[in-house]
């Protein structure tokens, strides 16, 4: 991989990265995963500056991480921020549709899910993984935000939290929407750009602590999920909070003096 390091430094072309991914796809599973992780670590090292805040908030495993979703770069960015912890990620099945995204999901431990379907098997697997003592990270919005701002989360997030009964850790991510912007025309050809990435871990909480916020709600499960997401919103700068623009007061965990980049502008029509 040292040769690749030198090539990226010399050329830095997105085409080179895609070509190397295509070559790696023919390797057997174990060496392929190791090579892809090395490749991705190299790209992150050369193209980003990374800031991880709130590590002191991380409880012993297992725990359920909930995070906003901006880019296909989110999973590996969080994997790097959480090392040496081993975390399983819930990811959409469509990521298996291109070489680039399929190998990206192979670089981390992934539980695939079909968004907007009645398939509850992935939820069962996530709960079983947590009960076995392993941590799980989910993106409750169910898809990447096209504006950088939070969209309403899917109620399955509170179902996983309820059944697993583990601490929940809110996570706020900024910058990945600039590092790997969404290209709805061809997800497998998304390009990387130089960017500053920030990962902030908030204080853990239990689902029972949110019962008062959901009391009397017409849809208690959705209300609990929304309460969970307000903890994520409280870690984000205001322009990223979207539908959760009024986070719970106790969710505010902003460190004085910390600056966040503004979210990426909405994609052009058709993107």
C-alpha cells in the first residue's frame, strides 16, 4: 500500500481511488477487508483533518450509538473515531449495489437493513448483537440528509433501544457532507474532497429517562425516537438541527469555543 500512498500524494485523482477499489474487489474476503481498510485510512489521512470530542462520555460496551447521517463517508469516519472499540453499523442494503460502496461496508462490521420496509430481521439482529455484549451504531434518519440538516428519524430506533435496554450515546457528525458529497446520479462514483471532520460524543442516557417527553403522545414509539434525536441535535450547531431545531435543554453539550463548519448547501436539482 506504500505505492498507493505515493500515487495519491502525486496525483490525488478520484479515478485512481475508484480503480484501486475495483482491483481490490477480486481478492478473497479477509485480505480484501484488510487492504480496503488500509486504502480508506490512507484517503482519510491525506484528505481530512479529524477532531474527536467527548471520548470521556463513552461508557463500557455494549451501548447503542445514534448519529446524524450526512454522507457515505460517515460509517468509516465513525469507525476511526471509535477505535479500538469494535462497533457494528446498520446500513442500507442498497450500499451493496456498487463496488465502491460494497467494499466500504465490508471495511466495517455491517448489519444490512431495508429502509422503509416491514422487514424486522435487521432490528432483531441489532438487538441480539447488543445483548451479546457488542455495541451498535445506527443512523435513525434512515438515509443521508440532502441539506445537512436533521430529518425526522424512523421509529425503529426506539424499538432497538427498548428491546436491548443498553445505554444510548448520541453522536454528532459534521464535515463528511463536504468530504464526500452526495451524488444521487451515481452513488458508486462519489468523489472525496479535502474537509475538516468533527465527531462529538454526548453523555449516555437510558430510554426510560425520556418517558416524560413521550407521555401522552399519539405515537409513543415515534415520540421516544424524536426525544432520542433531540439529544443528537443538542450536540450539533443550529444549522444542522433541522426538524429537531429545539433540542431538549439537557441535550445541550456544546463546549465553549468549539466551532463547527456550516452544512453543505442543498444539492442542485437532480442530484
